[in-house]
């Protein structure tokens, strides 16, 4: 079973002892405290999972040009599955999404996966959120494509953090009451240049791909500290 992240006050220092490679300097972030936070390591990404929302808080990746070139030859899996490492009361099930009108939206995109194992793992429901279908195939898809284009140009590793924001009135889907995020974000950090920025979009069919915000503004909005002190 995935380990629980232990809160010490209003914030939690995540550990990700089995997969520190997905975090700049091997240092996982401090995040706002919440119930039922569990750390999951996969071969190409890491997930901090919220068992109350039954969805990720964030998904962390380390990407580079070599990986994305390899990913181009990996066939898409398309076999979604519930994450058995999560307790049944904390995980999404396939039936929760069926007939909901929402996409099973990847946080770590399938197109980033550079091995068949990573591709298969990317279809874990622990890597999914209920996403508006038009947003998933439109503005959000452009954010993912633009991020890959940047990684292909970058000199070295690029760390990417993708996750969810809830506005307090979020609806749910399915008998399991999987929370629908109000917004999605993607933080991009070039470890070679030190540049960082964040995409912030409403989980809505009206969302449009626009200019990113500064990483500093993202941190102020969310309280999430993904990057080393600069």
C-alpha cells in the first residue's frame, strides 16, 4: 500500500523516498496539509494522491529530449485501471467515470512516456482527473504540446509538475464521488537555465491557451513549493 504523507502542522514535507529523481535536486516539495495524502512512485512519474478527492494533488515528471524521442516510438496503451496500491475508499474506479460526461484526463501525458512500462502505468486512475472533454482536447492539449516542444529544445532535464485546484464548490462524479477540479496547472522548470513558469487554466470548455504566469505567482496562489529556493 502507498505510504501516507505525515502532516506536521499546516504543511507536509513529502518524501518520495523511492523516486527522488522526479524532483529538482532530489528534494520533494512541501505542500499544504490535507487528509489521506499518499505518495506513489511509477517508472516515469510520481504522484501525490489525495484520497478525499480520489485524484492527484500533483504529478511530477523529469523529461529531456532523449526521453521524448524514445516516446515517439512507444505505442499508446489506452487501458485504464484503478490503482491497487490505494485503499478502495481512497481511489477512483472505472465506473466513476462511465457516463459522467468527463474525460479521464492524464496529468502525466501518455505522449511523454518513453517505455512501454511507463505508457501502461500512465493509464492508472491515480494519474487521472475528471476533465472537461473540450478542454482536454483543446487548450490543455496545446499546453502539453508546447511543453514537449520546449523540452525538445532544452539543453538538459526539465521538471514538470501537473495538478489540480478546487474552488470549494467542486462537483463530483460517480458513486465514489471523485472530485472535479475547478482548475488545472502545469509548472515547467528548466534545471539548466533556472527558468520556471506555470500554466493555469479553468477546467472548462471556454478555456483558451494563453501566456503562462510567473512561478512566483503560482506559488502565492497555491502554497505549493516545487522548486529550490532561488
